[in-house]
C-alpha cells in the first residue's frame, strides 16, 4: 500500500522534473514542475474527436492501456512493505499485463488506418519485443540469486549480499531504466519532442487520440516512469527502516528524472535502424547480471 | 491376463461389458451414418455427419470422464495368435486427449455445416468429405485408446490418410494437391520411424502390447529409442526441423479441417511423446535437456515465421509450431523434474504442458474458424488485400481478437494460465545446483519471453491488418457477418476458454490427478508438496478479475466524465497531407518488415522485380513481389529432395510407359522367386 502512495506522488513530479531539467539545461526557465498534471487535467475537461475510420477498439484501448498500468502499479513493493498484491511469479504477471496494455495501444493505432500510426505501432511492437528478454533474464537472475520469485521477496532478500550484489544492482538499474525508456519512448530510443511523424514511435501512435483518452494515455506514461523508478529504488533499499528508505525513494526518483532530462538535453536519438540492436544489447547486460549471480552463488568452479 | 494384474484399477466384468457396449454402439452408429451419407440428399449430409460426430463424442467422452477420475477403463480384444491380445485402455492421459479431440471435433463439424454451405451443389464431394470427417474423428479417438503397437499403427494410419484426403477438399487446385502429397509423404516418414521403434521393442521383448515398453526401458538404454519415437511423433507434432508439412497443409485445408488438424492432430504427436515418457525408466535429465532445447528453438522459429507471413492461415500454421514449442518446454521441464527428483518441477512442467495442449486446441481452433469466416467472405488469404472488416463482420472480429489475445498468453485469458505455470516451472528449475541446467533454463526464460513479445507483434499485425483501418483493395463481394452455425461453435470455444481462465482450479486438479498415476508411482506421494504452488497458480484468476474490475471502473469514470462533452467524427489526421487513400495504409508486410530484416538470416525473403534501366525516363508500370520461404525447407529439405529427384532420373528407364516391359518385369520377378526357391536360397 505504501508503495502505491509513493508511486502516485512520484508520478506527479517525475515528468515535470524531466521537463524542468531539460529547459534549464537549454537556458530557459521552463514550465512549473506540475505543468504535466495541469495538462492532463485540461485534457480531461475537453471533448473528443474520433476518426471516421475507427471502430470501438479505438475507444476502449486507452482505458485498457491505462488500467494495465494501474494494475502493475499494485504489484510493485516498497522495501519491506509488500505491494497491494504480492505472489510468487508476480513479475511475470507484471510483464504480461503491460503487454496487454501495449497490445491495445498498438491495435488502436492501427485502427485509424493512418500510415504514420501504423509505422509507430510496428516500431513499438518491435522494440518492446526486444526489451522483453532483458527484463525476464534480469528477474530470472534475481530469482536465482535470492531463491524467491515474487518482487517483494526478491528485493527484500537482495541486499544481504556482498558488494557484488550492489554492482549487480547498478547493472540492474541500467537495464530497468533502459526498459523504462523503451516503455515510455524516451530519448535514446525515441524523441518525444521530434516534429517529424516519420521519426516518431510513441507520439505518432496517439496522433488521433484526444480529450479524455489522450489524458489517460499521458497519465499512464507518468505512472509508468514512477513504477520503473520504484523498481530501481527497490534494488537498493532492501530492508532499510522507513526513515531512510522513504527519503531515499524520492532522492533516487529525482536523480533518475534529472538523469533522463540531462540525457535528453545532450544526446541525440539513436538511428532508428540501430535501435533494435541496441535494445538487444540490453539482453547481454542482463546475461552479465546472470553470470554475476552465478558468481555470487559460487556455481562457477 | 497376466500383465494387467499389476495395475491398481482392474476393471470388474460389468465395467468391461459397459465399455464394450459403448464402443460397439459408436461403431454401429458410424457405419449407419456412412451408409446414410452415401444415399442422402445433399441438404442433410452435414447434419447427419454432425450428429454422428456428436454421438461418437458423447459415447467416448462418457468413458473418458470416468478415466479422468482415476478408474482406468480397459477392454481386451482376443485376436489371433500373431496379434495377441489387443488392449484398449483409457487411462487419465488418454482421457484428457480424448476429451480434447471430442470437443474440437464437435465444434469443427458444427462449424463445417455453415462453412461448406456454398458447396451444396457438389454432392459427391460432400459425401466423401463428411464420411472422411466421421472416420477421422473416430480414428483420433482410437489412437488415444489402443495400446497395441500394430493396432495403434493402423489407427494412426487411418487418421493420417483420412486427414490427408480432408486436406485436399479443393483437389482441383494444384497447390492444394501438392500440399496434400507433401503431408502424405511426411506422415509416412513419421510412420517409418514409429514402425522402426515398435519393431525394435518387439524384437527385444516379443510383445506387441505397450506394456512391453516398460520391460524394454527397464532393461535397455532409454535414449535412442526415445529419440526415434520423438522424431516419429515430432513430425506429427511439428517440432523443427520436422515441421515443414504444417505451413502447407493447414492453409490448403478447409478451415474447419485446419482448425481440427491444428487443434488436435498435432496434439496426438504430443500424446505419443507423453505416452512414451510414461514408460521411461532412466536418462530423464539428458532427454529433458534435449527436448527443452529443441522446443525453445521450435517456439522462436515458429513465431518468427508467423510474424512475417501475409497468408493468414499460413501464419496460424506457423503459430501452431510456436505453441508446440511451448508445450515441448513443459515436457522438457517435466523430464528434468523427474531427473532431478523434483516433484514440484514434475507437476509444473507436465501440468503446464497438458494444460497448454488444451488451451492451444481451444484458441487455435477459434482462430482458424474466425479466419475461415473471413476467407469464406472475401475469398483471399492475403491479409494485405483486406482491411476494415470489423465494420462488416464485428462478431468475427471480436472472436478473432479474443483468440489473438489468448494465444499471446495475455491475461485475463486461458493462455496466460498455462504460460504462467511454465514460467513458474522455469523459475522452480533454477533451484537445482547444476550450472548447465541453470543456464539452459535462464536462456529458455528469455526465449519464452521473446516468444511472447513476437506473438504480440504477430497478432497485432494480423488483427490490425485484416480487421482495422479501411479496406485496402475493393472486394468483389461485399463481406457480411457469417451464419449462426459458424458463430455458435466459436462462442462455445470462448466459453470454454473463459472457464479455463477463471476456474483454473478445476482443470489443474484434474491434471494433477492424471499426473499422479502418469508415471508408475515414483512421484505419487509427492503431490502434497505441490499444494502451495497450485494455490498460487489458481489464485491468478482473482488477479485477472481484479484487472477486469479496474478496467470496468476506469470505463465508468470515463463514461461519466465524457458525458455531455462534445464528440466529433473527423477524418483521420493525415499529418497535413490532404489526399490520403486507402492503399497508403501500413500493411502487414511493412509492419513486420523490420523484424524480417533483423532476422534475415532465418527468414529467407525472395524478391522479384526489375530495376529501372539506365535510360528509362518514363517507367512503365511494373511488378514487385516478395515472399518469405521456410528456412529449413528452402535450405535443407528442398536441397535433399532436389538431389533425390536428380538421382532418381537415372532409374527413369524402368518406368518407360511400355506395357511390354512391365509384363517382362513381372515374369522376371516370378522366375526369380521360383529359381531362388528351387535352389533353396529363399525358404
């Protein structure tokens, strides 16, 4: 339950921090931290425009996409406190529910019959497919290392290791953050601020969404960031008492958000054709974590 | 009956009588139906066939349900001295597969009534088709029941031949005929392997009964014989590189036949593998590792190919190969569980595999039926020519969507339940101490997840291209929703799928019961250790329900907020381009192009086009063609067959078309036999 509240709070600020960091590093003052929230509230008040080509799929998809993100938020734990749901193999459920949301967002893009949106849909499907094994091998290695299979138990057991486990945590942070970037279509993979539809991934998929639906999609994006941030935090806090772990949560989330902002300010997007290979590299980082886990367990003779 | 005495549940005399009665009833019903089908008017043929299949299904299911509860039903035919006693036995494993066969065949035959309506004027074709369908269904059931090697092979052969003849329903099309012959040849390669295996056992033990396997495996090495059977049954099941009949036969067959073939006939290959496993005595670990490795590769290869094909029935056929891979992962895990002495892994692996057999038979037949509905209306299997069908065929579209989500293993549908069990099995397997096993399992974990990812890509592509957007090419006939007799079987399947998804406890308990008696009491005492796991897995339906509740609540909030706001319909935003047309939509081909490029080493793409010539200033209209080949078929199998055909050329002089030489061959043969006998070379 605690994790749920913390994620919600973090989600309110996360995207705002990214935008603020980006504007500051380009020498502008930038909008307020809460501007993304205001944007969403404004969208919620608006009417909608639907494309004539679309069917009911287009209308239900944003709701299902949003619900999938809410659902996965429930399984994320916070240190010693479990998520609202916690069961063996919940990370599988996490990944598959997210995949369900993605399934709907992809077909809703196809529903508009626009060639641009189809292109974005195809890229989204391809990239998230490549990110999948990285996440699963990471989680599998943690399961191997700790002997548990639920988020809560894995993270709780993680810190009782040597320093190597912290090294693994850092590699894990890299993988999780990159997966978050792919899920949210942020910088090294996709540039949310590009103005050419041909080079977009996520933004082009939601070109035809408007009003409440667009608000839901944006909110889901904010939540997703905070969820992955929370997973990263969990890699480090272990069983720390709350008066350390809660401030740590916000510090780490803040560092991640400003990191994203800085990357977006000083880096160009990867070439679209190289993205897939890049994402596949994540799997090898995950394999590195796997070998680290084997090393810690002394399985290498 | 000396060798039955060891079984726990020996039937009493009247039980046997009852089973005999039911089986005789089913035989006589079939014979009556075959005669009736020959002489009836075209209108009633399909109904007669359907009722016969239903009657047969009920009669055999009655016995199967008893067997699932743990009473082995058996009957022994006294045959002549060469065949010996022919045991007909329904144990838990047979019962599970019989029920699956029956359910899919019943939905198939009802669907077929509507699907074959357009052919009502070709009476002979229909009689032949329906007779074959009835025989086909019965032969599949008998394959699961016969435990006598020869009798099994006869039933197996009847099944292969009848299904082959069902495939070539459209026999005037050369492609269909070609697919049928391909299927026929490959099935006989499979039979060759099976026969070799059976004869091997016969020579070692002197018995044709399946129980002889116990003796054989007790005394000899398990690996080689298992591998021979794995190849034999694997051809039927579609493990790579033995899968190449599937992508030809399934698109060629009428959809209700491909639904049944893909839903159950490939599963009988899995049944055979399970049957052999139940007799194994040693070498579990190495066999498990072999099966697991082949299965992961099969899964990834199958779904990769499914992702790029534009023929949607071919895509579904490749997707069957993928699912066979997933089932195989479960079998491999179960074997590794037996090898490691891990009860939990044994239950998770085999349990996941058996549940996925059921699940796949459900959503694959659903997908074939709804794809068939599309084909019936638009007469093309090329998805790139379609689009926007959700408006004309909304029910079919929703059914296809449900099938697509279930087959991708997405919650809240049934595919997730079995995949969740398999993932749990993989994680459970990590608890062993052997590093090679751990590495294999982690790679499998990655493989299974990538299979899931690509299947999302494949099915969003297929569903999006066929049903969403707007039509890419004007169709000759305006498609309309299909008839009720084609929709109802699909509703029935969806209901069944939901029951697996939301009442997994029932199915899981049935499977656990079955697995308790599956291998001779090595693990029987252990199912209590599995209770915690089963609890966890069966709770998955609650989480799915919670998810549905969240969707419902969000939807209500949305409805509440949106109420009273403006709502406009406008053309799709064309990114400032003002003259878009339907041909400019993203096609299925372009959707999976980048994937095809990345995996270009496996997905062999052949393009046919002519480049612009140097001086060609005003180019004429030209054609560009591109299609994908099956890697194994293109690179290896056709290479081998090409060389075989080349070698066969040297023997062409034998078949020269002159009757005189054929008579001469006969004379030479007879004289040879005669002289050899006289000289006592032959006895």
